[in-house]
């Protein structure tokens, strides 16, 4: 069995768990936690959702496989 996606959103995480051994992980949802930084990502991750956290800076250690990263939630009211 291969874990292709993980939803860790809404868990009040202050630090990111070690996911480096999940080599097949493609989608990682980390939104709505208390993360101030993002740790090491699995090498095959393609999409990271990390909005509504307390990130101090943009992560610079992203694997080359990342195609999309969402760190901001924009809400518009008309």
C-alpha cells in the first residue's frame, strides 16, 4: 500500500512531523495549523497546501517535484 496524500490540516501542529520516508506522497495538506516553518518534504511531493499557518518565511528547501504550493488564503466578498 502506498500513501499518496496526507491531510494534516486543522490539527494545531506547531512543528511538522517527519514525512521524509513517505517517498510516494504526492499531496500534503498542512493548512490551519500553527506551523512557523516547514520541515523536509518527501522527494515526490507535487502539491503542498500550507495556508493559515504562522510561517515566518517562504520555504527554500522544496523538492524539484513540487508543482504547486498554496500558502495564502484569499477571501473576497462582493
